């Protein structure tokens, strides 16, 4: 998929071309995540953003621990201790 030129409209609106929306499985009303990068803006579907975050965390969790279960256990311990 090549580069596409578009125009910023009223209120900062940018139209995402149909071929891009189809590739990302985006539909009217869907939320997207914008990431400001050195060279521009990255637009991700919410699902893509979640997967990216999970992959980022996974790099630091080499032994397969359940980080969410550890967090829940820590919070319950805090409540018990008062």
C-alpha cells in the first residue's frame, strides 16, 4: 500500500482512505489510538494497540509469569494488611 495524500479539514479531521480502513478493519464509530512519533503519527486500531502493549510487556516476562495474577495477589495482600 503506497502513500496517500489527504487534507486536514475543519476541527483537525483527517479522512482515512477506504483501503486503509479496510486493511485495519476500521468502521465508522470505531476508536483508534494515535501515537506521536519522531517522523509522524501512527494510527492503530484499539486491538492493535492492545496487542502491541502485550508484546512489549512480554519481552520483560521471560518466565511466563501471570503478571495480572501477581498484581491481584499484591492488591489483596495490601487490603489484608490494612
